[in-house]
C-alpha cells in the first residue's frame, strides 16, 4: 500500500508536508505554479506590501558562503538582502486569482504573506488577499532583517509583543481564513512569540525565520556586495530552528507548528515532523538547487516511511519529542570506551592533537592508543577523518 503523505493544517488538507516559503521562488504566479508542478503541497507568496522602498531590490543581493559545499549538498550559508515582492498589492490580486484558477489540478494550498506599515494597511492587505482567493494568510514578522525599531512590519515588529499581538488581532478580525504567524529567531524568544501569537488568535505559527547577519571584506575594509546587513541562513541553521521548534511543541499550545529554517534534504523535513511539526517550509534549498529539490525531498521521505513501515505521517509525528532527555537525566558516568579500528587508522595524529584530555597517543606502528585519561567526550570519534574511532559502552 502506498504511503499517505497528506497532513491537515487548520482544516485544510495539504497533499504532503512540503511548503515553499515566501521568497524569490514564490515571487509571481509563474513561480508558485512551478512549485505546485514540482510537488509542493503549499506555497507562500513573496511578501505583499504597500511600501514601495521594500519592493525595489538591492543589486547585488545574494551571496553563498562556501559555494562548493552548496553544490555538493553539504553545509553552507546563504546571505542575502532580498526584500519584499516587487509587485503591488493590486497586481497580486490578479496573480492570486491566476494561481487559484490554474492550481486546482495540483491541489496546491496558496498562502499569502503580507506586511503593513500601519494597522490600517495590515487590515487592508488581509481583506485584499482573502477576497482574491488566498487559502491562508501569513503574517510576516520576521523579514526584512533591517528596519526601524518600533516599526509595524518585519523583524522590528517582533521586538514589541504588544504591537505583534495587535497585528495578529487586526489580521484575524479582517479575515476569515486561517492566519499564520512567522517567528523570528533574532532578538526575541521564539517560545514567547509563539505564545503571543496564539493568545492573539493565530491559527498556526512558522518556526523559524533566518538571522540577521553581516559579512566584512577584510581587503576592502567594508561589508561585501550591497554594503550592509542582510539575512543569514542555510542548512547550518537547522539544529537551532529544530531546537526552538521542539521547545515550542513542548508548550502544548494545541495548534499547528510549521517547521522552517535550514531545511535542505528529506532528512531535515522528517526531523521537524519527528518533533511534532505539522509541515515544513523550505526556501533557501529551492533557491540554490531549483524546484527539483522538492521532488527529491518527497521521494526520500516516501522511501523512509516505507522502510520504517509507516503508512501515515501521524504515525511518527512527535515521536522524537518524547525521547529528548532533560538536563538532569543526562548520562554523567564514564561508562564508554573509544575503540580503534587499526585497519582504518592512518596515524595522521589529528585525534592526538585535538584531545582536550591528552588521552591519545600513537604506538610504534603509528596507530591511535586511548589512555585512561579519556573522559568519553566523543570529540575524537566525531572528527576522525578516516572513521577509525568509535564509541561503545564499556
């Protein structure tokens, strides 16, 4: 029997848990329809705003840190100052209508991301996108990554939880479709942001957006490319986003959490589902690898479920959350030993060099020897370039 990847979020059925997040790859009806054609169950429009300054993109604005790793599917960072949608809200009415006309055959759920400068704009945008046909509304309280303190949109809005609460209440009052709040990691407590959003009426939250970053060129003595701050994310961020998502899930708010932040592979998506997320949003991976990465994720997830004997996502949703060990119960006894595979050990000496306890030496055959000073920290096992070391219960 084929596995069922469908999930329910706020009464809407998503054919699978993959949603393409607001960004470059969701900038128009053409882009969003490509997301659906490549298998995404949902897509979030690039953020719709009346602020003209945020609709004109800086040039250049994208930079990949460690591009060789990005091209080989390894850890990398993505640094950019992509602002909001270039299209006016009025243009987006036509784009949303077109998406809804043509997306029915793909069963795609359309989520409109909005950002207002005033509460009146938030209300106006909420009414506009719902009337155009959006299935859900996402409140952008995470981007842009630069903005004035006290502003009513982007990351700046999350600094003041009273403002954030009023934004959510305004959007909820102006619309009848589900409202999603997007959580920033930067300068705020994600758990408290989720609490504020839910208590103000949000139907779901996205955990989490990127950080603000800055990269300096030491030769020119100034920031690279566009010359200022930007958003900083990518696969390296996943453990941080996943950790905060788990913390939010442990609060038992009883509402859907959509995982986000560093998702580049099917394993990443499954990890969020295992801590209880209802679905995931991915952005950077689709920018760097193209729309085909969506299908790769779905294939990998399907094969994994088949190998584990899972028929539906609800069968494994949250299973890892129950197995997170609290601090007071962590193993503190020295009950492990490091084993050395002599066939793999080349005598490179890296473990000797890095051992914090000076517990490793090389014998007369240039093979690693573990001494009694070993504290079971696991650093040597993790970093050995030849996988010659392993940690086992003594």
